[in-house]
């Protein structure tokens, strides 16, 4: 049996995949949402797992965005090196140290002092309130992984999690096939960060100093720009036939480098396949799924829709090469107009029955919960936080 827990992560992502067979359970935790996601929802579950002598076999932090990473920082701060909450066997996360910068030997003292001052004042990082984190030196996810000596990308010999380094990962009881990122996407992330430094007139001598882990991570977390913004429309005006044909133009396709660096993967347990797409760019997903297609499409037992249902990440081509009877959309619907009506329409216009599972009851859920529409297109919408897939 596979159980997917989709946590209330506001506009973000947090999933616990639990795979049980022969009285043993393996747990893969994918992103941890915001701080309050961890404190109110994930933490109690982790404590219960630990009481049963279970552990997190793999923690995957897909990419550097507040709504994916903030809860993980709070967790690592609390869990520490003695695993106060739960044991974590391995962490997948691509950070500053995995990018190929030209680095100098030493960071001049005056530049260190300036760089240190920028960390707690980077625009967009809040330092007060329950859902916030302290953007202080040594408190980035990368710094905490190093400080507490976690097994970090160890199944890939410490290298970046990239399709150019390794694609197939065999774990005890399950397998992961990597779809994203590749080295080109990580190179774009490096260029993006360097350009942001240049905009701020920072001309630091980039080194291996751990302070760059903080500066890199917190600056990317503060950049939450998004090109998708749509208002909800009433169910009486929803035209699934028309909306399902609305594709993203070249200008609207998500090209934001932090999203492009998302870790996206297929998780296999026996004959079951789950597709988790993070906030990934569609070009690399299409390219790598096409390599695995035996027929016209690839079937999955559940699909986590990319980027909270943004039309900028879910093209007609992508929607046509993946099929499932369960689609998961993680967002509270309060930012960027996610999920877009076009994405839901592309899903429901496919052949066969579809369950679209939201983790919040919001306007888009209500718009598509229409008996006549549901029957005509053979789909149902649910609000649920637990999805069971039987072997």
C-alpha cells in the first residue's frame, strides 16, 4: 500500500509518501512548506513515526522557494544532529555548493562584513511571526545540513541531483527515476543568482566560504516573482472544451530559473508509479518522459501537478503524454490565481475517469464541483489530505 499525505502548505508543497510492504514502511518526504506547515501538521506526524521506530528514508527539497523550503529549515533547526524529532537517512537538495562558480581562494574581510549584513535584510524574507524564519548567518538549509552532518545527496556521491549525473536510484523497497533538473537548468540558476548580485552592485569575490550558502539561498527565497495571475471565474462560464485548448505562449511559459532547478521524479514501488513534478519547467519533463513512452503516453497511479496548477508549467503537449486517474493539486488558491482553469480543463478533457484532489476548499474547487460537468467529462473533485493507492 502507498499512502500520500498532502499537507496544508498554503501556496506551497509538502508531501509524505509512505510505502508499506511486509510489515515495513518506507517514508519519502517531499518539501515541507512554510514554518507553520511543519509546526502544525508535519511535526506531529514525524513524532508519531519516530515513536514506532520509523524514519524518513529520503527527504527531497525540490528547489529553493520559501513555500517549499521554509518548513525544512525549521525542522532541521529543531531536529539537530541528535535527531530530536526523527532520523533522516538522506537529504536531496541542490544548493550553492553544487553550482560551478569560478571561485577565489579567500573572501576579503570587508566583503565578508558587507555580505553578512545583507543576509538578514534581504527583501521578502520576514523575521517575525509564526510562519517566518530568521534569515541569519548559518540558518540556511545548506548551512544546517552541513552543521548537523546529514547525509546530503549521498546516493549520488555528494554531487548535484541532476539527470546529467545520474538518473536511476534504487532504494530498498522503491526506485526513483529523475526527470529534472539537468546541468543546464542548474547553470541557469547560477547565472540568475549572479545577475541578482550584479543588480544590487555587489561584486563579491565568490569563494567556498559557508556564508555564500546563506546569501545564495536567502536571496533566491526572497525572489517570489510569478508570471501567472488569473482571477476565478464562475462555473457557469467555464467552457472546458475551449479552456483545454489554451496553451502557454512562448512569453508565458515558466522560465524562472529557481523553478527550472526543481527536482522532479518518478517514484516506483513494484508496479505502482507516482509522478512528482515540483515547480519544474515543462520542456525537460516532456523530453525525459518521451524517452520512457512505450505507447502514446505514460500512465501513473498519481500525478502531482507542477507549480500548483499553473498553466505556464502544464502545456497541451505535457498533458497529452501523461495519464492518471488521480491528480494532486497543492495550493490554497490565494496567490497567483493557482490553479489555472486551463490546467484543470486539460486534465478533465482526457479520456477515462479522473479524480482531481485538492488540499484546500477554494474557489477553483467549487467552480469544478458541478454535477452536470462532472458527469459529462467523467471526473470528480475532492478536498482530501490523504490518498491511498493499493497494491
